[in-house]
């Protein structure tokens, strides 16, 4: 199975998703700037994968750092952490992973002075930071597998399933979130028929979801975003599965732009709409979706990126939000690694 972020032989490697499906190329992250650019430019994307990349990236950025004492190291570590955090504003896993790494660092301060010298202490600290990054990756892999099992319990053999954007193995450490039950079902002969929205303007559905599912032998059909209503009306869709980049305390979920429209359509046609959300993506400090900061990206992605010539009038105004927020009333159930959550979300997410 594809691995989008891997650390091997002391190297952090990221599968450059901007080159897919035409080329599979891993690029090495050597500096904090490399990590920032990879996240910002969507070379690595998907909330869980961003968190994993950020954790490893933070370690890589301080691995060769030399200081005279713990305070100086912690100060420079914090500066690097804050810099990487500016790469993208919406995916909560980015901040969650960076904060977790810093908490691990600060928790080691009281246990210092066991080694004969500060340099040996420093090497121990760095080893522990690498272990924490590896734990974040391993836990995400286990989380995805668990979400896949819970999600599969909601689906039946032979179902037609619509998905939007990419919440597959490319967006996580492994397996994916909303695509995890598809992969498990494929292994068990469920015979799902998946319809993948192209997902304008960055085409993650076309370039990534369609690519990785077809690579694993899943029956997948690519459709344009504005065809979702038609395939629903034709009875081809039995369930919708999507990922989530940040979920507010009331169950409102931010996902790739276009998700909320799919949710409204699903409700109109009586189709269950399942949002797959790792608990690390649930932000209980954000009361509702209206408080989620939505990243706005350059207009060139709409009218220039995929065309030899500009497909819009020169100088035309553009509006390019990367995400939208699906109101909790449109979400049939939230699938997490700890179980399936049903409304009322404000109460049940907090219990979880």
C-alpha cells in the first residue's frame, strides 16, 4: 500500500502528491523550510498526513541543533514549531501534532541531569522526540484501521459509494479515513462501486482518489463535481463517505470545498452521509463551524493550473476557499477510531 510520509535511514521522505498520477517521486525533507513548503504547496496533504509530516519535520529541523542548555534548545524548538504552524491554517492535526511534540519536550525538563554531560542529555532529548514522531505515525495508522472497521459496519456488500476529495492512504499514515472501509471491503470481497468526485479546483478526487483506488483494484468511476446529483437521482449511490480536516464541538465539519453541497444533496435524496473524523481532528475548543478559519488559496488554481492557456479572462476576480463547513444537521454519523457517534453531536463528541 502507498505510504505518503516515511522516515527511513535517518531521512524524512514525502511522496510529492503534486506530481500524481503521472509520477511517483519521494522528496527528502532536510530543513524547516522544506517541511513548510511541502505542506503549503500540498506536496503532502490531508489532515492526518500533515500531522505526521509536521511531527517528523519538527524533529528533522532541530536534529542538528546545538545549544548550551535546555532553555536555549526549548526556545529554538518553539520558534521552529511556530514557523511550521504557519504553513496551513485549517487542518487541526498540524497544530495538534506540533503541540504534542512540544509537550513531550517540556515533559523531559524535570528528568534532566542523569547523563554525564549536557551534550549527552541533548542527544537523549532528540531520540525521544523522534520516538514521539514515530508514535504519532503509528497511532494514526492504527486509528485508520480502526475507523475502517467501524465504517465497514455501516456499509453493505455491493453498495454504490460516493466520495469527495481524497481521504485515502495518501492523506494519512496508511489506509485512509473514509477510504479505509473501502480497502477493508475490497479485501473481503464486498464489491463496492465507488464514485469519486473530481474535486475542483485541485482535482484530488481525479488525481489521487481515483488513482489510489484503481491501483488497489477497486471498482471506481470518476465523475465531475456537478454530476453528483445525477448519479444520486439515478439510484447509483447508497452512501456518501468523506473525510474531515477539523470538526467543531457541535459536529460541524470542515472538509474540502464542495463537501457541504454533497451533504445537502445526500439529505435531499435520503442517502446517509458519513464523515470520518480521527479524534485528533475534533476541536472541542471551537464551538461551531463558523469559528473555523477557512484557508483561501490563489486564484491561479482555478483558471491557470491545469491549462496550457488561461481559461478565464485576464484580470478576472477569483474566490478560492480551500474548504467549506458541513452543518452537523446533514451528517448522519461521525466515524472515529473509538467508535461511531450519532447526534446530538455537541453532547456525544464530548463524551467520546
